[in-house]
């Protein structure tokens, strides 16, 4: 997901998507530990997506404080 798309989400959608992405990452890590997944690059993509969600959540939180 592009950062521009993430900016347009509501606060609730951000938190729901973040929760889903974290669950997906955990599932991918477990399956990769048991047997190597076909494309391990997907793990990196999910981690970066999580970082994008967290960046937007923190940006909005800091915006509200100022």
C-alpha cells in the first residue's frame, strides 16, 4: 500500500489495518521458520507496510499535541 493511500484512511482503519498486518507478519515468520517460504521478500514488504502505518499514526498523534 502506498503512503498516499494510508494518509486517506481514518484513525480506526489505520489501527485495524495495522493489527491485520502484524498478524500477517507473525504468521509469515512462523511459516518461514518451519519451512522456507517461496518469496521471503514478502516479509520485508509487510514490515515496511507496518512502518508506514506507524509513521502515519505517530504523525497524527504529534499533530494533535501541537
